[in-house]
C-alpha cells in the first residue's frame, strides 16, 4: 500500500520535512490537531493536557494494562488557527531528545488541504535514531487514521 505521508530526510542534516495531502477541508485538518477528542481518536493516545495558545503546553500518554507505553510533551510557541503551529516535542525515556516542529496547514481546494511539517533535531545523530524506528510507517498509519476520523465529520 502506498504511503501518502512523505518524509524528506536529506543526508547529513539534522532536520526532515514531512508532507501529506488530505482529502479534507483545511478547517477539518486543523481541527484534528486542535481538539483533544480528535487527537485521541487518530493518534490512539490520551490527551492529558492541551493549551492551544502561545506559551501553552501539552502532554499525551498511551497506557496498556495500567503501564505507560508512550508519553510525550512539549511547549506551544505559536498557534495560528488554520495556519501554523510551532511547538517542541519530546518523547519521554527516548534517546531522540527534544525536537522543534513547524506545522504549516494549507488549503489546496475547498475539499483538500496539505500539512507540511519541518522537524529539527538537536543533531544529525538524534535524527538518525528517529529514522531507525518504524517512524515513517507509524506516521502514515496515524495520518491514514486522521483522514478516516475527520472524513466522517465532513
């Protein structure tokens, strides 16, 4: 199956670019990143905290049988509805460290939109650790789920 989320990771750089076109209006794509109930559905994680504002923060957590499997947190540096989210992202207990994410939301047509994410890591080595994980596969699965969840609202 074709992976619709594309990851461009140029050799020797500490950043990567992620792009995905969705069959969703811009408002619905943005809402998928803005509303805790939708984030929980497409990410399959619990939103413990989400302050969508400049200097806000967030905490996401996934548990299985009472054990925390995944926990991530960060600070939101910029939040412009239907345009931009700039945030840090840190997976707890992971060797990747903190990354800086620039999310840009773009209207293509009335029913399609694009998400472009620039992700900057502390070093080339930190990015390499991320890319060795099933990162592309997981991101594609999550974005496919986002498409499905939000299309049901359309």
